[in-house]
C-alpha cells in the first residue's frame, strides 16, 4: 500500500513534462489523480496509462488555468467525484524568456496570466475545501528563476518570485490550519518549456551553454517526497538544480 492510498491529487499542467511525471509518481504512491490541462487527448492517454499501471482512478478535466471558472470547475468536479481535495499541485506554467529590449509584451502578459493568476486561482479554488477538511497540501511549482535573475529571465523571474512569495505567505497564514504548503523550485529541466521561446537572442544564448538538464522525473520525486511526509512534517521548500559541467 502506498503512502497516498485513498488520497486525491489534482495536477495542473499534467499533459507533459513535470506535471505528467508528478501524476505518475503520486499514482505510484496510491493517490487517485485528477489531470488538468488544455490538451485533453494527451490527458486521456495519461489517465489510461495511470489506471492500468497503478490501479488507481484517474480523471481528466480539460482546464485553462488562466480562466477562473475553469479552475473552480476543476475543484468542483474533483470534490463531487472523489469527496476530498487532499493535494493540489500548481504546476502549470510558461517560460517565455526574452530580453526586455525586444519588447515581447504579449508574452509578458501570458506569463503573468499563467504563472501568477493561474496559481492564485488554484489557491482560491482548493484552499476553502482544505480548510473545511482541516487538512490538505498545496504545492506551488516556482523555479530557480524565483531565487535569482539572469539576462532574459527578468519577467519570467518576476512571475516566479511572485510564486515563491505567495508560498511563503501561505506557509505563515496556514501553519496552524492543517494545510501544508511546499514551494518547489526546479533548475533547468528537459521539457517542452523551452520550445515556446521566440526570442532569437535567447535561442542563440542557449546554444552556447553547456549543461545537462534535469529530467522531469527528478522534480516529480521531490514533489512525491514532500507530499508523503507524516502530517506533522511540512517541507516548505525544495530547490533542485542540475550539475554544471
């Protein structure tokens, strides 16, 4: 029996990368998983794989985290089907790195909408249920870019610093509520995130870097560690970085 047997976990951004790996690791620990993202076909394939491999229930809820009503519906459907919201993984995010001089203002807005407002909507929708239950765990996926800023990460870092600040505030406000909060800060991970970068100057910079990135499973293991601790243990923050050559 896994450490999360009979628990229910919502994972946003579950259609690929870190979110997909988190879903698998939590299912392996026995959790029923609710998979949220915009690409429902990918989610359904993951749900089928998870149910077959781990003998848990997996539910697909097509969700755009930039829409408050979508996130509220995600939590409502989970509550209706499973009866509780034990873990909420605020994983959905975009990393549209660009230099300020290149003025990618539409991408700045997109990062604010997904990386900040999407996380806030997740807290808004899930926290009241957890407070009623007098227990639960919210995991916010920030970034190493939420701890330091590098050329081209200025706006992205601003959004991830916001996630880190939100996590810190939640820890303090909720420390006696039974609701735990973890901030996860990955370094460079081999996912689709970099595929969406459009700034040619950034892409040229990446070609000159020598680094072996992390795998999404490395981050999923950190999340699984945090959410499987005894109820009196709150892992507030985990930073996972790749080694440089």
